[in-house]
C-alpha cells in the first residue's frame, strides 16, 4: 500500500488559501478531454435523451392535465420536458459525481491528486465541475429538441432569466454533489445512495408531476427542496417569462448555506480516507 507523508498528503495548508480558478479549470479540462475521447458514447447519450423526451411526449398525448397545476406550461409534455432536462443536473450532482470519484479511487488518481498542493475547495469543485457543465449543456440541448421537434412552445420565454436559473440551479445542487463525494470517500460504494438521492430530489421536486399531487405529509418537504425552486423557476422563465427571480434567490440562499457545510464534510472525509489508507483501494 502506497503511503504519503502527512505534509504531502494534506490538500490544504494550515492557513486557508483562496480558491484558484486555474486549478479548478485544469481538473475540469482533464475530465472534458477524457469524455471527448468517447464520442460514440456521447452520441448515444444524446439519442437516449431524445428517446426520453419522446416517451413523455406520447404520454402527454394520452391524457391531459389541468394547465393551472403545470406552472405555466401549456401541456403536460412541456411540464415534463423541464423535469427531464433539469433532471440531468440533479443526476450530475449525485450519481455522476459519485461515479467519477469512485473511478478516481480505483485508478489511484485520487491519492495522487490529494498529494498535490491543491486545496479542498479546488479538489471538490474541480472533480465535480465537468459533470455539472456537461449536464447543463445537455439540459439546454434537450430543451431545444423539445421546442423544435415536439412544440414545447417557448414563445413567452425570458432567456436571460432561463440562463440565471440554470446557473443558480447548478450552484444549489453543487453541495449535494460534494456531500455525495464525501460519502464515496468514506463508504467507497455509494452508488445506491447517490441514485436514491437523485431520484428523491427529482420526484419530490416536481420533475414529472406537480407536487400538489403528493400525499399531504410529503408536500411540505417537497416545498423546501432546492429542486422544487429549480423546476418552478425554469418553468416560469420558459413559459411565463416572469416570476423566476424568487426561485433564483432561494437557490442562491441554499448555495450560500450548504456549500461551506459540504466542503467541511468533504475535508473530513479526506482525513478519514487518509487515516484508513483507502484513497486508492477498491
């Protein structure tokens, strides 16, 4: 088993260092280059999204839902299209980050990264950054497909508001990704946990149906989830052209509160991993 000195293994010095965008960018670029080498997988991924949208389109043709419960969306398909697209960001924040960190563990790359003069925030955001950026691009592409191929109807859209909502959604979901990453460092196989968190955030947040149809005891929980703010805000920006600012503010508040907490959890998990010598073990 490879050992490193306490000094070399510490990702941050005793004195806090400012976040260096160059370091985060380097890690994101590395993951982008790895992903780019699998072009067939990328094409199949986009095709899967198209099929997913098609399923909800034909479901919407089967029955009609009262428009007043759809957050301004003109049809059930238009409502669900936002859930499908933003669900990619939710998945990136949980399952994809967990998967990426597990790969780093198995290849031994994580131990090498931790031994470098990289701070905890740089490591956390760097490892999660590509997953979030890629998921955000895919979300936009799927919504374009929904509009062009299936007439989701974005004629009233506030596009600057939509951009703000995508950005604030990524910020608010980042702590969940970092926290799941911490679980991977300690538990190693946290894939199931990540999948359950992703599913719960999507379903309870109103990805595929209005939260008003949830049981009475679940609805209050759903109303305070960041995914609820995200889905409501994006739908408001795309279908109403207004009313998204409140959701964006709530997402920013979530990010301000949870990002420091998630970084602390990640730092604790790194210390536990170093103590156990498990940063590069299967």
